[in-house]
């Protein structure tokens, strides 16, 4: 029996499927909806002090899944450069493996990964890039100007992706030790 997909899984599958079928208007709408609900969730969690350690894991995981799905799909559709996809997906995979290893190694103290400022900026820029890329096929009359904007945004995202990845490696406040194992 196939398990029923969660709402987040359904959004990801639907977003990827809409891009694969060249239905960029719906894909852009779904991405906008996902971005707004993600922002609202974070805003309300902070406003009402309803944050949790599980939330610090699930929220960035959902962001990575959303961006990763779109990066791979849009690269297959030849709307994003392959090297940019390697940078974005590679950084997320490396950080996810490092984080996953840390959470499941019971010999290491428990830790909470705190998003760095550049990481938050990077996620926002990645989402702007994904939205701009999904809408670009709908703007054929603006191809030259919009193409230059996309190229600039792609370079910017590549730089912030590398910068944010390095920030997790070199900044001491990115990982907060919660307890010591004895």
C-alpha cells in the first residue's frame, strides 16, 4: 500500500510536475503560496514564541526540499545553468549530511543549528530566483531585459550559496550545543 503524501510532499510533487509540463503559471502560483505560508509560519512561531528544536530541523528541511525540487526540475528544463544547480544542491546535501550525522551520533552533544544571517538572505534569494525562473517563460516579450536580470540573480545566488555554506563551517554561533553527553 502506498502511503498518503503529506501536504508538503503534495506541493513539491505538484510544483515539479507543473514545471515538467511547462505549466509555469501554476508553478509560480504554487511557489508564491509556499513562500507566503512559510514566511507566515515563521512569523507566527516567533511572535507567539512557539519555536521548537523540531521546528529548527523541519523548516530548513522543507526549504531545502522546495528549492532542491525546483532547482533540479528547472535545470532539466534548461531554465537554470547546470553549474548553479551543482552549487545549490551540493551545498544543501553537504550541510544536510553533516547535520544528519550530528543529530544521530549519540556520542556527540546534542546541537541546534541556527540559521546565519547570510543563510536567511540566501534562502530568500534562492526563492526569488526560483519564482523569477518559473515566471520567465511567461514573459517572452521581455526576454532580453529579464534574461540579464536572471543572469545577475543566478550569479548572486551562486555567491550567497557558497558564502552561506562557508558560514556554517567557520562561524562559531551557527551551531548551539544543547547538552553534553557523558
